[in-house]
C-alpha cells in the first residue's frame, strides 16, 4: 500500500488542522498512566494484532523500555475508566494500540503517555489516517478506512478523500472498489489472504460481472467465487475473470477491431517473455505515437519500469 514520507504525512494531517499523533514533541509532557485506566480507541480500523508480534514487542519493551510514548485523550468522569470508579483518570487511546497491548501482555502496570485534547471528530480522522499509512495494515482495513474518510469527511468524493489522506489516485480508486464489495466477497479477501493486486482484480471482476452477466450466469459466477471450501489465489481469480467476464475484444465491432490492430503488425505477439542463464527478458509491442512525440515514449518507459520494479526486478533496461 501507499506509504508516505514523514513530511508528506505531516502535510496530510496538517490539512485537517492537527499534528501527527505518531511524533511526540520534545516540549510535550510525558506522564506514567496506569494501563488499566486506558480504554481502546473505538475508531481503530485495525482489527488484527497477531499474538506473536505483540509478544515480541513486549519482550523488547521489558528489555529496553518503551521508546515512543502512546497518545491518549482524557475522558470526563472516572467511571469511564476500564477499572471503574476510583481507578483514576479515564483515558481513551488515540495512537499506540500495539504498545498498549504489549504492556498488558508483559504484565506492566504503567505506560509512558502523552495526553492531548482531541475532539470526537478529530479522534476518528486521526485514527483512520494514522492507520491508513501503516505498511502492515491489511488491505480490507485500509480500504474500509479510506471509504470511511470518503463518506464521513469528504462528501462521498474520492478526489476530496485523496486530498485528506495523500493516497495516490490509483490506489485510492482500488481502495474504493474493494471497500464497496459486498460482505461475502470481503470475507473471501480475508479468508484467502489476498494481496493488494489479487483483491483489486476480484473487485474489478465482480463489478464487470455484475454489470454484464445475465442473472443465471452471475449466480454461477458467485457460486464459484464464494464457495465455502475454497481459498482463492491470484491465478484463480484471473481464471474466473477470463471464463465469466466478456472481453473488450468480443464486445467491439469489426471495424473498431480492425482500427485497433492496424497500427501494429497484425502478426506480432503483444508480449513475449523468455529467460537465459542470467537474464529474464520481456518484449512488449507498443503502437507508436503517430506524431513521434518522445514524451509518449518516455511515459511508456516509466510505466514499464515501475511495473517491473514492483515485481522485484533489480535491474531494468528498456530501449525503443
């Protein structure tokens, strides 16, 4: 998923009128707060906290102490504290749930804390944006967080949500499509532990199938995707897509099909991949810009380089 640099992330939060919760200023007062007096963040979009990671963090904290304080806000009324009346000031977690859980796992009674005055509205946006930028946030959690920002703070507009979060446009639209999936499909994403690309293809395939398939055919599509005993892979979704979703080629007219292929050698294969002892080669036939503009060529080169690097290519050399 998209990961912002610290200064970019700071700008995104500054847009909302507050500073990032992940960085504690040297001028802020750090206090020790009883772990039992802090309740979880009800707006936390992250749902999965693997026990092994919590155990590792707890061991590190016991050995080296906590390096980054958690951030909380104070709640009026001591009765709101998890420990009940008499347990001391009640606090609600803003940022640092893994650190808080690690303290609980380790049996530590107090935790380093910074208290900030944060409204309910800002509390939700802070939690959503802070978690949206975490590299280890699951695809469903990220998609749901983005959609909540879009629906509650961006008038339902993806473009406005992008401005708030600094998420790249292409990623934002993928989040939106995954977030809009029906609950059974989201369950498939979770059960199959789908990657970003696989979840994107599933969402795209569902949308196309829903728009183009007759009711009986769409039911057959759903039966295959939502089978209880099956975990889907990227290859499975690609196969389902190819079997159920009408291709653009089959929907195009003969004239338009002729026009699309006339700019290339009709006998040329769109792409060819092969390996020798030391190198993997990818040859792609691309129609030339009729005006011969170099920026067109550079744009294609940049896109192909980004694609190859995203799948692990260490050295990319492209020629036209």
